[in-house]
C-alpha cells in the first residue's frame, strides 16, 4: 500500500470514528442521560474499585486480602502504563478536536489514548470475576457502562476505549498468571 493510500485509509477511519463519537455524544443533550453517564464515569474514577478491594477481605476472610492486593498491584501497574502511553502518544480528546462534540464531564487529564477508566474497569472486573464469578451480574454491566460513558461524554474515541479494554484485559491476564 502506498503512503498516499495509507494516509487516505487512516483519514477515512478517523472520519468514521469521529462520526461515531458525534452520534453517541448526542446523549449529552439529554440532561438525565448526561447525568447518568457522568455519575457512572465518576464511580469509574476508582470509587467502585476501592470499595470492592475494601469489601473483599470482609466477605472472604481467607483469600479476600490476597485478591484485594492483586487488584491493587495490577491497578498501580495500569496507572503507570496508561499515563506513560498518554504522555507518549498525546492524542487530543474528541471534545478538543471537534467543536460539535460537547463535553459532558470534566476530564482527569489532557489526552485520550488509551482510556484509563476502561482499562481499570476491564482489569478489575476480570480479576474479580476470576475469583468471584457471582459478581458478574453487577460488574460486567458496570464495566460496559464505564466504557460507553467515556465516548458519550466526549472524553474518548471508540478506539481509546477498545485499546483501554484490551490493555486492561492483558494486565489482568498477566496478573492472574503471576499470582497463580
């Protein structure tokens, strides 16, 4: 593929991704929907995951401490990795790139790639479900809502969310192998 052809394919992909962002971001015009996704996103800042780590030793005195520690260590690695990637790749957020995208919640930092919220939602959900599969009915929908909230709120592109999910799953899988 020639350089010109590659550039054209990437331009079309970017345009299609921006169209998806604009479409999903229309939800910000609805106050209730914007508030719902802003709340989900805020809980995805860490509140839910910290609470889960605190509750695990109470619910499972034998192994809960080890599982909470595994989540803590994996989460710390995730923070370091996504901050490094954001500083290196410096992809501007959709609401900065496109005047037609409304900001639905304040960003925690400047850059969008990858989605740290999604990375942690997938990572913690994967770890928790590997030890406590009965939590799936609560954690899987929450992780999906966190990922969706990031695009709806104009904070991330779909590829930011997909990359965050992939990295989060890879981190959790590696953690499960290391802590086995």
